[in-house]
C-alpha cells in the first residue's frame, strides 16, 4: 500500500511514455514487499528534475535518452566506472548526496557472460553512441578486443581513440561495408547497438544476413521486439543469440539493488517485461 512512508523512485527522460522500467520495478517492489513506488517523468528541465530529488527526498532515478551524459554535471559524486564511460543511468540520493552510477554496461556484460567467457575474445560492436560506449568499455574491461563498426566513420574513430587511452591498441573502428565484414569470421561476439529494427519497423535490420557467420555469439540490445529481425537472421545462420531483454532486466536489477540495498527478484522483473512485450 502507498502510504506516508513510501519511498519514491523514478525514471527521467524524453520521451518517456514507452518506458518499461515502471512496471518492471513496481513488480519487483511488490514481490519483495518493499514500500517503494516507481514513476516515469517526462523531463524538459533536467536541472530542476535533479534538484527536486533533494527538495522531495526522492530516493533514486534512472536516467534515459537524452540525458545520460548531461546529467553528470548535476551530481555530487560519480562512481569511477561511470565517470570513465561518461554516462550515468542510475542516481541514488544518499542523505542528500547525489551519486551517479552506470548499470547499462553491467547489464550487457552479465548477459554475455552467461554464454561466453569474454577474456581474450574478439568482439564487434555495431554503432558508436551512448550504449555502444558503455558496452565497449565493459568488453575491454573484461579483456576483449573490440572493433566498432559505425555509419559515421569519424564518430567510431573518436570512440575507439578514447577507449585506447585506457586499453592501448585493443579498440579500432571501421565503417560497415562488404570489405570490413569479410573480417567477421575471425570474431567471437557481435553486439548490435544501432536502433534499427525497433518496433514498429520490425522488418528492418542494421546488418545484412549474408554478413553473419555461424561461429558468432550475437546480442541485440533492442528489446522491443524481443526477437528482432537481426536476431532471427543470426539464429537462422546458426549463431547463438541473446535478446536485449536480458540486458534491460540486468541493468534494472543492478539499479534496484542500488536503490533498495536488496537482492533483485530478477525472474519477476523479466516476466513482467516479457508479458508486456507479447
Ligand atoms: N537493452 C537495454 O537495456 C538498452 C539500454 C540502453 C540502450 N538500449 C537501446 O540501444 C539503442 C541505442 O541507444 P544509444 O543511446 O546508444 O543511441 P545513440 O547514442 O543515439 O547512438 C545510436 C548509434 O546508432 C547509429 N545509427 C542510428 N541510426 C542508424 C541507421 N539508420 N543506420 C545506421 N546507424 C544508425 C548511430 O550512428 P551515427 O554515429 O552514424 O549517427 C549511433 O552510432 C536504442 O535502441 C536503445 O533503446 C537498450
């Protein structure tokens, strides 16, 4: 029951109407009998939204598009990994000290590690935006080599250059084309972070089926639909596949633990999102 002791958590972003985080977290609070409620806030004034955490004693926020980088300037402390990635998706209000974390990279790496040992593997990441950044960081941190394939070559090069400041010569970048894709047979992991194939344009794919090789472990971080055209093509090629739902639930579970200090009920979180997406 919501009462005068209920703690408030929210997700801030723009647009926010389609976020699956409120049902996922509220189901988890209910399952664990925790007196919390989770709401979605469509935010225009980011500074105002952050200040309101102090004014209203809001326990935590998840942060989504387009604020994951901009929000850093408003926080008191940034966890070292989130600082290196340059993006925060979780804020916890600890006695009026606002601490920023990144659970996106944890979510993706946990999902991959359920299927493969990342150390010394060769990974290709499609896209060079915010999610790619977090995932490349996580892969390199676990000892993989990373090749970024991106539409804007300069943006990919820039990201690879930044990553190489921490992991010398372990990151590189190219454009997506027939020639670069000849390389794919020598790789172990392929992760898509390009938002092509998302609902409602579910017949689209960011990567031609002919480019795939069956030895790959393929993950798409898009979770609506649960099985994208890219994943269907990978499955038909003989690849092992991981849905974006796994990353989404894992990042939510890691945030839940930061907000509540309790072990997240991952099964119910996953079932809630899966049921909504069906
Ligand atoms: N499962 C999860 O938990 C989870 C978590 C975070 C994000 N996501 C999803 O990940 C996706 C990416 O998010 P983001 O924050 O990284 O976005 P972002 O920062 O906007 O980056 C998007 C990237 O995709 C590329 N791209 C966009 N449209 C393209 C197109 N039509 N053709 C080729 N490349 C294209 C962009 O290339 P250019 O550099 O050339 O523009 C850019 O590199 C979204 O679908 C988001 O919902 C999922």
